[in-house]
C-alpha cells in the first residue's frame, strides 16, 4: 500500500546520521529517496564495516536507493541536475559555502526545478562565529546544555548522554519540516528553502523542561543550573534494577501495600505529595532498602497488582524480548542480501490508510545507479562512458 | 506571513507534555490549534504554578487558543463535535478505552467529519499486557534501553537521562506523522487514524546506534549490553569543562600542537585512528592532565586555531549567552500578559516562504472559549446557559 509520501522524490546528498535518518523517515512513508554517494568511498559511515553496511547504516538507509555519482566533476553535477529536475526535495548537509563551490546551491537547482524544496541541514547555521567549526555530537551536547543536565550530583562533573541525541533530534525535526514544506507546496504551488541547524534543533528540544526556570524571566533563580538534587527512581533488586514511583496518594498507598511497609502511612513526612517531595531523598533511601530484598519479577507483579507505575530496567538486548514490545510487533526481521538477517523497529507512527513500512533494504553503494539513470533516459552507451570517466 | 500549515484546524484534547508539544509545532507553523481543557482545573500541568502557566507550559502551549469544555457532559461532547466538524485534525492521549466511553472515539467523530485525521497518542499502544499501566517518563526510559545506555562504567548501575526524552521524541514523531497524514489527505481526499505509542517512538529513536550491535543478527556479540568502556570526551580546565576530540590524523596533529605535546606524535600508540582508538583510555588520561592546567577560554582559542573540534561545556544559564546562539537569533523574548517577560527558542526549522514563528502566547485557561464558540455560531444566550450549566 502506498505511504503518505507516495509519489514524491527526494534527492539526498547527505552523509553520516542526521540527514540520512531524516530521509529514512520519508522513505518509510513512501517517498522515492535517492541517496547520492561518492563512487569510490560512498557515505563516510560505510567505512566502518567491510561489507559497507553497519548495523546503524542498515537502519537509517533503509527505504532508499543508492546512486553513485562523483559530484566533484561537471558531468556529475549535470547528472544531479537531471535527477533534481524530476524531484520534489533536495537535501544537503555540506558545510556552509560548499554547495556554491560545487554548483548545486539553491539558485542553481531552482533554475532547473522552480518549485523545489531545497533543504540545508547544518551544525550551526549559515552565519556566526561557529559556522566553520566541525560538528560532532559532543560539541552540540556541550553547547546545548545536555551535558549540564546530566551533571553529577556529588562531583559536579558534567556528563554526556551516550546516544547521539543531537543528530537524531535534528533528523526528526527535519523530517517534519520537509513534510510541512511539501504540504505548503501542494496548496500554493511554491517551493522554498528549509534551513535547520543542529544547535537550534537541540536547544529547542532541551528547552521545554530543561530550561523551564529560564523561561519566565521574573522567576529566574540564581541557582538555576545546579544539578538536580533528587535521587533518580532506579532501585536495585536481588537480580537487577526496577523503576517505580508514586505521585498521587492513591499510588503511594498502593506502593506502601506492595512493599508491605504500613508504618509509612503514619509517617508525618509522607502524608501528602508535597510532604513526600520534600522528604524525597529519605523516602527513596527507605524504598531502596526494601526493594533490594526481592527479585525484579516479584516487585513488578506486586506493584502492577497495586496499580503503581513501575517497570523493569531492561538491558539493551532484553528490549526486543519484552512482552509489550512483542505485542506491538515493533521489531521486524528481514533478510538483507549482503549482511543476512537484520532486526530493527518498524516506523513508530501507524497510519490506517497509508502505512509507513520498511520498503527497501539499505542499498549497497551504487546499487541503483544504472536503474535510476536509465529512468532519466541515459542510454547504455552513455552509462558506459560515465563509468569509464569515473563519474558514476 | 502564513506558515506551512496555515488554514488547518487542530482540536487538541491532550494534556501534559507529549501531545501539547506536538501541537505546538503545528501551531508555530500556522495551524489553528484549539486546546480543549477541563473548565475548573485545566491541563494537569497548570496546577504546578499559581498563575496556571509554568515555564514549560508557556513554551509548549504557545501558538494555541484555549477553550474550556467539560467533556464529561453530553453538552460538552456536542460542543467538541461542533468544533471537530470544522477541523482537520483531532488529537487525544487518553488511556485506551476512554474515548469510547466519552463518545469521542474515531467512529463518532468520523460520522461528523468524514475526512478527519484522528490521532491517538498512547504510552504502550492499544493492545498487549502493558496497556493499562500508567506511563511516566522513567517507565519508558527503563523499557527502551535509555537507562541501560547510561549505565555507569564502574558500578554497572543504570541511570536515567534527566530530560523527559520519551515525551519529547514522541512529540516530534507525532508532529511529522500528522503533517504526513494531512499531505496524504490533500492528494487523496481521505482522512485516517494515526496511532503512536511512546514505547515505539522511543525504541525507534534509541535503535539506530544504541542497538546497532543487535541489528545485523550474525554480528550479535555476547556482551552487547556491556556499558561503553571508553571515557567520555569531557575535560576539566582551571575554570570549567570543555569537550574536544580528534578523529583524523590532521585533527590529531592539530590537537597535539594546541596542547604542546609533540612527543605524542612519536608515540607508537597514537599513530593511526585505530591505534588511538585502541589506546583511548590512556590517551584521554594524558589529555586530561594537560587540559587541567589552563582555562576554558585559552583551550578553546588554541583548539579553534588548529581547527580541532571543541566547545566549552555550557551551564544551562550560559546557553542563551553563547555567541553562536545569539548569532542564530535562537532565543526570542516576548511579554506574556500573565507571567511577564518570557524567553524561549523560536521554531528551529526556518522556511523562506512560509515561516514558522511564535504566533500566540500560551493561553490562560479558557481564554478563547467565547471567541471560538462564537465562531461556531453559538449565541450569547446559549453561551450564558452553557456557563451556568458548568459545561464551559
């Protein structure tokens, strides 16, 4: 069944993670995503594996076709322009100034395709003191406050979040913006330039509660960046860890029953949500002492029975075996022609009429060069010449 | 200037964070978002502040109008149906089964508005063992592997990421899916039901590199969930912390010059990227010893001069003063009629033709009840009666 983006073509010259993951979302939803890669090396991330396809690559480049074109040649640029003439969206994440040098800037491509959605993903934007700096995930984490959020309570040392959250938040933000620009074009007939800086996407993502005390200026306290003092809701059991917590009185009563500590109901420190918040450190320490006496399974069934929010803390290789993950048919397996069996999550949003799904396996470098260029009307003889000239 | 979603109306009965932040994105882009709240209490998060507007609320409910309607009454449900009859999107995040009891399930609303985009955001989905469980952020963090990613290297203890990443990732995913469903409807004329579970959104977000070693089945090692052993790229200076790192030989040479440690160029452990990766712990320890001898500003200018990726680790209240954040005009200030001056990031994606922007301040509870209901053709006498009956 066709997806919601069926019929749109996206020419994607991005590499690494943020650009490719954005166009994966569009491809899963039915867009014809053409991944343009340098002929010899391909996407930089291919080098991390002998097969050219790592676990990460297999996921974020699914639902795309790969075309190998040397963009550093005039003939290569001519091919890109032919592709763009039949496309709706062009996505690039080169450093500022690069597309102008290559001759694939907005003006050059809009001359070919007037209603193009031209998308530029950058680290820092197009102007300002940082635009020449190289962008790695830790740099955006450090600048956006993510590492400060994770600052250690005792030592005061900031910590990284050990996922490339900046890249992936940028991907989700870009995919929505591209879809909105297509929607606007559908009604106005006009294309446009959509620009997104990782720094902007991540600060916007952190801000709602991460910077809440800076939002209303008159509330701004002196100590707004102190580390969160409240201990986190993770408790060790005899065989692992669980999370649990009680907000309302009803949940607290349930928790007390599940933990068999009726004396806590009489404790003046724990009478109201405000009391319990005030004495959180002491309360969580008491809970820890009890929870460490039984197994994860025992606690989860007791807490569930009392309708107290709770969950086992899963190791990464346990997630796919979790009963709710299985009930949701979240992890799909399929065979990849080069790397064999793969497993990865299906697209999370489910559409009743226009399903998103894994449409194509992550391509080998240039797997679709011939078929895509033939669709453009390039003849077999021309293809042979382009290959001999190291253009494709 | 009209945004890309100009002309669409969204009726949003969600509360808390994931639903409201999704519709904030649509409102910034020009959709007319009508936030429907219970008349007395409003959105649950209003209770966290005397003014009814916390810092978080001020951001995620901007660009919306608030209408207070009691959905537990037949007259309230009738009003919702009148609103939906003129809307394009309806978004709800009640627990499974609730909308059926209230009479605002898909079937009921599609009878009024056949091409409606009906959106259901849930914690776990509509079937499976967890669907009756309450969903809090720590529960999804524990189940999705986020806490395992953050597991302590020395103690093995899992840790939370101290932002409500599950809610916010769900928001971004939902906003894209809703936009895609509108795009599809624009061409097919058909509405549909879009369902999104937080668990699914977050596992999909974690997976690309967080679960990469589980993606290609034949590569799956025994120890795939061991904590990341490599020390993180955060270094203490005389007056704070910086992040820096070198991937290529060129960057490593620059780093060695910036740190004035020419003997490292001769060190057999640091000759290639693979060598430096193998000896990462020792190398980072040596770097720490040097970096702790000078100030953050000194190191950043030395590293910048050598084109080595680097950044100061900013405290949260320093982010808005960073020179690139300022150059990007990222943080906008405005006056809110009830809480005074506010500051928050503008929408991160910038559209040349259909700008996204802060369109309205976060509303007081029911601020637009009268004006919105008048647009529906409800007379002043009817309004008075509805108010007398505690319906609005």
